[in-house]
């Protein structure tokens, strides 16, 4: 232990003995910088004045600092344009299932399995196989599984038809062999 301390002390002393206290080169550089003639400070560039723009109502331009107002549909629109609400809407309060994060085109049916007299569909996405049953949801359009057969899975999707209106459409995933 004592030898290690002595060895460490010798190494530190050797390192410090290599340091010079000669600052002649640094002092010469400082003197050369101070001897240079002084340059005047360049003046700031002239700023161009911009002509102010006054927003007037006569110009029929919208104030860019106010939110856009939505245009209301006239109540006197013809009867054929105002169709009644069909009652079909996606359930926004329902907790999303894992396969609803993927589009239907990226999902593949790879088989079925019968467990406890329930036929389950096997869906593959990005290397992972998921097990689904009737009533489960998949796809981005609230696709609810209504039927599972040995070679296909049928579901009903809720898709938008017009702004604020939805319709149901059927979709099928066919077994990939």
C-alpha cells in the first residue's frame, strides 16, 4: 500500500516537472494584437420601412386572427337533400381492441381453431397471430365480426357516407393458403 502511494507521488511529480512557466509566446501574441490599428465599427444596415396594411371590411377578406366560421346549411333546402338520420354511428365510447389499429387490408386470415365448442378465427398481422371470435372488432372502420367459418370471416363495418352520416357495409377476410 505504501509503495503504491510512493509510486503515485513520483508519477505526479514527473508530470508536473514537464510543465513550463514560460509564457513568452502568449505575451508576444497579445502584444501583436494590441499593436494593430483599431477598426471603426461598421454602421447598422438601413431597415426598410414596410407600408402598413389595414384590413377593411369592404375588401371582403377574412381576419386571419379570428377562427373560421362554419357555414350553416339553409333550412329551406329541398327535402331530397335533407335525409333523416339512419341511427348508424360508431360507438366512440367503446374501448378499442388491438386489431382495430390496423387496416383490414393488412390483416390476413390464416385459419380457425375450435376450443370449447367455440370456433375462433386466426388473424395474422406483422408476424403475430391473433385469436378472434364473433363480436370482436377489427380494422379501422369499427368492423364487428358477425360470422366465422372454416375458410372466411365476415364482418360489418361502419363507414362514412356523407359528412356526419354513416352506413354499414359487409367485409370478408378469406383464408390465405
